[in-house]
C-alpha cells in the first residue's frame, strides 16, 4: 500500500513540475530603487527600463526594447519598442510594459505622456488597484498616428478604496513605439 501512495505522489509531483515548466515565461523587471518611477526612461539596464515590467518575447510576440538617444522629448532618451510580431491580443499577452505607482486614495491627478507610434490599435491602460482587486479607470486605443510625437494629458480621480495606479502600454500589432516623459502629479484643484 505504501508503494502505491508513493507512486501516485511522485506522479502528481512530476505532472505539476512539467506543467510549470511548460508555462510561458512571466514578465521581468530590472529593479533600481534610485530610479523611482522612471517615467522618462532615463534608467535602463539590459535594454529594460528600470522599475517597469517587460512582458516576455516569445514565438507569438517578437519584439525588442532599447533606450533611444536620437529621438526623445525629455531628458537624454526615450524608450523604443520595436514590434516585429504580435499575438494580436492586449495586455500581458502582447508586447508591452507596465508599472504600478503608489498614490493617495480619493485624490485627483493630472497625467501626461509623449508617444510616437506606428502600432495599429496601441493600447494604453490605467487601472486603479488595491492589494485585492482592480478597477479600470481609463483605456485608450490608438490608431496609426503617422509616426509623429503626440502628447496626451488628462485628469483622473483615484477611487477612495484604491491606493495604486497600474499603467500599461501594449501593442496588439507590429510597428514601432516610442514613449517618453510620463508624469503623474496632483491636479490643480487639489481634491
């Protein structure tokens, strides 16, 4: 009887191990506490922006990231994402990056960023989150913009039960994407 239980346990452990090994790789983050939010992408290590999650490149999503020191809006560089192939999905299932920023509950904020893209249907998502759940605040879908720099800015109020904001850029199609000078500041009206 002991050997049957042992055999079943080993088979279960082996099945779980094989399932874990066959999973797609998760995103990775180059941590740098000195870089802070890094909305200007001035801190890059191993071609990844510090303190931003980079989604994995795999057979369905082929892309590269790099600091672009020749085409930027602020500082010394922008983040350049070159998408060769995309799964056509959004969020973490597409080429992209994301980060979370701690903010005050119930406060109104002004956010701005510069973007230059040829990616059809580029998604920019903001999600107010707490340790247990998230609620979408805004989601934009951009069509091909002709490849020139555009600044986007808006105000949003963080819900009273949320204290973090998740910012995500994902590319459901091939193309070029440059991002720079992301800023989040308290709104002038102060509430």
